[in-house]
C-alpha cells in the first residue's frame, strides 16, 4: 500500500498492481483444483455444457442446470460460463479457475472505486487531508484476500456467488453514476446468475437516503417527497425483479423447493438459526480459523435458546449503533445494512441445505464486512495522532499479508481431495457427510482401510444418510464382498427411496450377482425417478440385454 500523496491515476495503478500480486501469490497453486460436490452434476456430468449450441436452451429449460432432476433452477448466465470453459479446456480445471480469478480481481477493483467515490465520508474526498483513496484500497484488498472468500474461487459451483456479486456491484456502481440502462441490464444478468441479486433496489434506495443532501432533504419526509427522482432507476429494477419472479414461477416446478432443504426445517427454524450464522460469517471473515467446505453447524430449534437470544441481542445492538452513526459515519451504517440486506435472501426465511457455508457471505463481504473492518482499523489508527495514516497503512499491510498467507494455505488444501476432506473433518468432527467424503477420497486413492473407517464413522454420526450406504456398496464391491454390498444397497434404498442413485446402487449389486430380473427392476425405478440419468439408462439397457440372453453377469 502507498502512503505518499501521488496522483489519483498513479495511486489506482499502484493499487491494481498490489491487488494482482497478492491474488497471484494466494491462488497460483489453485489452477489444478478439481471438481467437488455439485461440480460433478453441474460440470463433469452435465451434457448440456458440452456444446455452445445449447446456450439458448439454458434460458428456457431449467433442467439444463444439472442432469440431476431435483437440482433445478434458473441460472442461464452461470451455465453459459461453464459451457465456455468446457469449450476451452473440457474438464481440465485451469480455464475455470482463470475465469474465477479474473472475475474476483474485477470485483475487488470495483469495490475500490465504489468505496473511494461513493461510500467513504466525506464522499469522494481524495486530497492529502482525509484521503478516501487509502481506506478504499484497504477495503478492496481486505475483500480480495479474505480467506473465507477462497471457497467462492476454488469451489466451482460457488461461481454463482462470485459472478452474481460481480454483476451486482457493477450494476450498483452504474446506477450511482446515473447510467440507468447499464445498471438495469447488469442487474438482469445478476438475477440470471443467482436469485440473491433481488435485493439491489433496496440497497440503492438505502444508499440514496443515507448519502442524501441533508440541506435539501433534512429528514425522511422531505426525502420521500422527492420520490420522482428515484422513480426511473428503482422502478426499472423493480420491473426486472417482477419479471424474474414470473419467469421462475413459469419455469421452475413447484416441487423444486422441497429438495432445497430437509423437510423438517421450517422457515421459522431457519430464521432463528441464521442469527448465530450471521455472527459466524463475521467471525470467519475477521478470524478465519475453522474454514470448512462442509460445516457442522447446528440448527436452532427455538428462539428461547440462550445462544439464539445472545446472538439476536448482539445483532440488534450492532444495528442500533450503526443507525445512530448514520450522520457522522454513514459508511458504517451503509456497510451494516449492506451486510444484512444482501444476505437476507439466503439468511432469513427461505431454508437451504446448510445453515452456513463459506461462500455465502461473499456478496456481504464486498462492501459490508470489508468497509466495517477498514473503518474499525482507521478509528484505531487515530490513536497514533499525526502518524495515523502511517499507522493505518502499516496495520492494513500486516492484515493483508496474513490474509494472503492463510488463503494460499487454504488453496493448497483445496488442491488435494484428501487434504481438503481431512481438514473438513478436523473443522467439523460431528459432520457425518464430511467423514463420508473423506472416506470417498481415501477409497479413490486406494486406501480401503481408511475409507472403511471413515464410512463407519459417518454411519455412526448419521445412520439415516443414504449416500454413505451407496459408498459402502462401492467399497464392498471393490473388495469383492457382494453379500455385504447387497445389504448396504438395501439400506440405501430404505433411507433414500426417492433417490435414483439408491436404486442404481442396488441394481449394480444385483447385476454383479447375476440377478438380471431384479437388477432390471431397480434400474427401471432409478430411470423413472430421473429420466435424464444417462448412467442409469445405460445400466438398464445392459441389464435388459443380460436378462434377454439369460446369462449371468460376468464376474
């Protein structure tokens, strides 16, 4: 970071150089990171992305998102980027990571411009006294190097958060500069990447109110009387939101929401659980110990739970203090509201599969957490008196260097499946799914003993989880234990009768044992549950041919 008073352009170029260097150091070891979790369905097993000719279908068919029928949504812009990456490098991950890194770099650069020109107070003040450039650079670098944000870059399916945020920030910046058409167009692209962009109109209105001309609009009533000034931009964004909701209503099946979360999780349980989740995001942004690809974060079942009440009191106190600071430090108020508003679609009343995940706060950290950290650091540096700027730069530099080091370590963990899942088990020892995935990594590496130990631990923690039984089927077949594999396959069907792969696993064992008739029945049920599953269709054809021949399956 630069302390000397240099020209605005020179400072910006220096900032971009520091940003590029830091990102290069943090992520240079990540271009070989493979595909995890939903990456399989969305990329490596998704036939839709294998031809650029399919791009128009992405905008009309929500089932092109993945071949898994239950994973249906409208994210055509996201899928288009995957198709382009596939056209460039197939399933070689380097181009996917290069794209993510470029998007992240551009987003951080926009955060710098946004904070410098539109958020710091006094807004746009760039002179030697009270310069907005240095805190803007610090905020952008804190966002760019934050270890928690590494998941949005390293986990390819999290590109939805990464790309949506880039469009969101770009749209907001365009709107603040009076470029309504550009802003609305970028907002539409953000919506077609991920639904969380829905909050942009609210963020724009909040900024206009907090940074209003207080001589012209000294209070709320005066600001409201001048509503026509905002009619065009806000109205256009609102129309885009309504059209998007109509599109979702028309294209996404009503049953799709049932597969987004566990059936017993109500909107109220989700809402109460998010009180502690929001504070968790703040903690891992500032102190990234315990980053995990699959957190063992408990649900909160009652608002009367002491931990829930404590979390709620902290959140309400934070909001109250931020609102009181709105006249003297509007950036604190706006950053706080940005944090809560941008996270609201996923952290309020709409239940999802996991209470927390590390890429969910990506959008909130752009202007929310990064600006709050910058302001806190600046207030602390004020204790240095006349050397406050030097103290601020020194402290920010230390934090950035530490963040780059931790992010590089985290990227190194992502680069190897065993390292990633073992770190996940250490961070979330009570997470049965994490133990199962660690076991799967060991099985793929040929260490069947460790694989079995991890699968058994997973089953101990979550005995009703059907996927652990599917993996036990694969392990038993790899070791030649067909009877044990059949027992586990029946358990997979018992606990996951609605899952096509449960029946596919059963069919695999039956086919291996030469029981063609029952294998055909299992495969048919898998195909009925998911007609688009090419693997099950191929297995069914093979089993039917075997049944027709009346021969036992080759051993």
